[in-house]
């Protein structure tokens, strides 16, 4: 279906006309460097170009007051002095004779994107716009924003297409208070925002930006604020919040459309954010949202003021929207103490609204460390300023260029028994046993073949090994194999992958049959086994059994295990290959299986090999669809998981978090702890 790209150079035709230190960073080059990077990397040509249109008065009045709209309409005719005077009534923004026209184009671009996605012309897309929108309120411009582009798009989607539930994800580093105010009492729109806050010391300095502002009246629980109370947040902090707050709640909410306030001032090097998250993290954040709402995702540019990291982050986002394999995530570490404090506070504030958070810990009963740190820093800063110290400089951050993302020539290859049809879009793959080295062939016969003359089994193993080797060379991205004995095939792949010292294999087993034995402490393999069978005692940190009360047929419990346990484990482990094993007795629903298959492809640069028993031919096409990059079917609003499952997962996470830091959801009480 393709990915839309909406851009019009006309939106660069306004700029600040007077000296204003607060506004000087909002420049036309923000748009041009982003678009030029997409062109230079060949991404613009791969997208479906959609023309921009102006938003109509009717569109704008979905969110803004008539009085405010009429006031903005007068700005093209104002003198410079009039514009300065007009600007004074609003916070941290500026006006220009062309800004009203550009603001209509920015809002209209968001609406064009919604039209394209909702009518099926494209699957998803991005709108490069300015002015940004998420700060503007019903009757006020604010924070460089004139009209609230994403809020207008959400209301428009509901009105024109009857969309029941909209998820707005705001990863800009500033709180989009305009979006929050628009929907704070509306349970049909969930608004999630993380933002630099520093205990209300950072702009826009609002109490309403804190974690305990959860929405009002019927909208209570549908407004999620994650305040960053210190700078320097890294990739692991962002992933922890997605895994333990946003994704579980979003899947329970089940949106029909996802809108992203795509502000890239949350990337490294940005003077506003002062965060350390590298541009490649936006590839992963985008991927994690792409299976919600049947893949209907619209990203609309907001902030981003370091022109290098802005352009890189936009490219990473569009790469993922196009379906390119995500890069290996950079610098995955333990979430810092301050991030864990915020995470714990947010989960606690929302536990009464969302069943997936029912067993979340209470807020910390100790003073938040970052508040003390920040106050001390400010006192020191004020002291230096009073002494006239002008030598305070901000060190410029350096970071590597994101890795080049080259999609393999073959997206998905399949190894199938004779007579089984190859799914559309896939390539059939087979390798002769003659291609195996004598050493490997003898090892296979010795370890896996009872009958030395079992040529069929040897041929299957040769094909699996050949497929894995093609994946390692980036000639094939993902694979699917239907095999006679799934357990034996799993051990064959693990054993072969372990011969390469740089390989790390994440094995995800679904079903009650025994998972692979011989799991070692060397970290070459991490096995997560999800079943309904009481496991043996956990032998080592690299074998993690997850026992759900009703097995894999209990959708809510399985989804929670997938999002808040399996994904953080996978990201921290950072495998070079994912092996997804479907045991023949698993009882998992097709839609859940497709969600699992899709989400796991965010790891290991998409190198995912799915193994299934020959008897499971019916699941070939749904599995292949997910491996090919198609969005998994929506699961529908999820009911509460079984209390036993939620309690088990919380207990398991608590037990594992000593070894696996991305599973942490509470802050340490000691004065120690990792603050990056």
C-alpha cells in the first residue's frame, strides 16, 4: 500500500523578522534539511507523494475558537510593528505575514495524510510541516505553534471517517499541552506524552504536565504524562517507557488510528532537549507502533532544532514506515534512576484505570532524587551568574552517523515440504546437502539423525543452515520453515548459529512442548518459553519460562507477557538472530501470533526465522504476511488479563530484573543507582 510523504516548500517561506532569543531556533532550514536528507537517501522517491492542501475554516474550527481564527486571519496585512504587538499576547511564538498561509498548509497536510491512510491509498505516512502544532490551544498560539495540526487531524478523522478511538503519541521533548487540553475529558482519544519537565522548571512550566494529570471526568486515565526530571535520557529510558507504560495501555485501548506528534528535539544534540537518545531509536519507536490500528499510522513533524540529528531521525522514521529492517539498537543500558522514578509514578497514577497496570507499585515513598539534584544545580548556576561568570558553555554532543539501512533483496524466504504452495510475495528456498561441509554433515547425522540414510531430514537441515547463512549475509531478511520435527530443527539452527562467535540467538518458544535443552551460561542463546505448563525451576538467566494460567489461548495475558517481558528482554539481549518456534500444541490465536511475529522483527535487523511443524500448514499464510511487513490484525479492546497471570508476570519481572535491567519499573531507594 505504500508510505505517504507530504511536503511543500511553501512552508519554509516564513521566518523570525526581529530578535527574539526564545524563537530564533525555529527556522525554515528545519524543513529543508529534513526533506533533502530524504531525497539524498532515496527515501522520498520510494514514498507516495501527496499534495498539500490548505485546511478550511471548518477544519480549523474543529479545535480552535472562531475569535482566534479571525484574529490570525488579520496577520498577513499587519506591519512589522503590528506583528510584534500581536505576538506579545501569546507565549514563545512569532508571527510573519505568510505564517497564516503556512499554518493552514501544515494543518491541511496532516488532514491529507489522514485521508490517504483512512481511504487505503497508503498504509502510513509522514507530513513534514511547519509551523508545528502541539502547543497551540483553543484560543492561543504558543510555542511556535499556530494551529494544532494533530488535534485537528484527530477530530477530523472522527468526524469524517467515524474513527472510534485515536491514540496520539507525542515524543517531542516539550509537553504538548494544547493537545492535552483539547482531549483531557474525552475517552475516545488517548494522549501520551513524554517531555522534559524537571519538576516544572522546564518550559512550558505547567503543573498539568506532571504524571498525576491523568485526564478529567470521562477522560480520566486517557491522558498519560511521563515527565523527564533530568536531562541526558538515553535509548534504554525511552524503550522502558514504551514497554512498561505506552504499549500495554495502547493495546488495551486498541486505537483505530495512531497519530504521532513527531518532534525530534528528543534526540541527541538538540539544544532544547539535551537528551542522549540516538536517531536510530526512532526507527524502533515507530516499529513498535506500526501494528496498532492495523498499521494506520500518521507521523506529523513537530520540534527538532539540531539540524543534523533532526534530519537523521526523520530518515530513520521514514525508513521504518517503508518497511525497511530496523538497525541494531545503539547503547541499550539500564534505565537511569530518574527515569525509573518517573516510570514508577506514572504506572502508579494509572493503575486504577488500566488492568495491565493493576499490580504496579505505589509511588516512591522517598524524595525524588532528581528534584534535589536539580535544585542544587540551579543554586550553583545562579551563584555563577551572580559572580558574572560568562565562561559557562554547553559542550556539543557528538554521535556516530546512524548505520546505513539496506533492505536485503529477498524479504522472506520459505522452506516447505513438497506439494505445499509458496505464499505470495515469498521466495522458496532449498539447499542441497552437498553444499554442507563434510564436518557439518557428519555433525548433523551424529546429533539429529537416527537413520544415517535419512536424506529428507538432512536436506531440510541443510536448507535451514543455508537460509540462516543467507540471512547473516543480508541476502535474505526473514524466513519461515515447515519441518517434520520442530524441536530438532530448533536445536539444529541453534547449534549452527553458535559456531559463529559473534552470533547471539533469541529463541521464543510458544506452546507446551519442551523447549530446547542444553541452554548454556555463555549467553550465546536466550530462550523465552511461553506456555501453560508449570516450568521446571529456572536453570540459568538465559532460560526464562513464562507460565500463563490458560496457556497461549489467553489473549490479554499473552499480550502483556509479549510487551512488558519479552520485548524488553529482547532489546537488552540484542540478538543477531531471532528464532520463533511454534510448538504444535500452542492454541495461540492467529492475530496474536501475527502480532508476536511482527513485533519481534524490530530485533536483529529483522532477521527472524519462524519454525513450525508440518501439520500446521494453515498458519503459513498469516505468518508469511507478518514476515513480509504487513501489519498484524487488530486484537480489539483487550479485557482484563487473569489476575493470576498479571501477578505471575509482575513476580517474574521482579525476580529477573537483577539480571535484566530493562525489566525494572521501580526506582531504587538507595542514594546510588545509575544516573547515566
